C-alpha cells in the first residue's frame, strides 16, 4: 500500500522507500533511524552515514556476499551507544 502511494519521479519518494526498507530489514524502531525535523538531528543520538559499513562475508554455502552493518549511536533501552 505504501509503495503505491510513493512518487518515484522524485528524490523524496526514493528516500522514503529506502528508509522503510532500512527500518524493516534492520528491525529498527522508527525513532532509531528517523528524526522529527531536520533541525533536531543530533549526531550523538541519530544514525549517520559513517555508522553504516559495507562488508563482505562468506555464506554457509561458501559464497562471498555483500552486506551492511549499521551501528546505532543510541538506543531506547540502554540509552547509550547501541548495537
């Protein structure tokens, strides 16, 4: 339903879809990867580009696959450096 409502002729449509996929597959709470306003961004609390790493790992079948590791700067439960 969300996918049908997005306008992929704009950057915003792609950004929203990327955030939805990132949050879903990362099992994040919404507040762990979004900010309320652009001015409320705090790099000690909110995820930033430098918190995401590309990695190469070997699968159980022995194939090398690409992946990403996301380090959360803060999480709701521990109130400090996250995963």
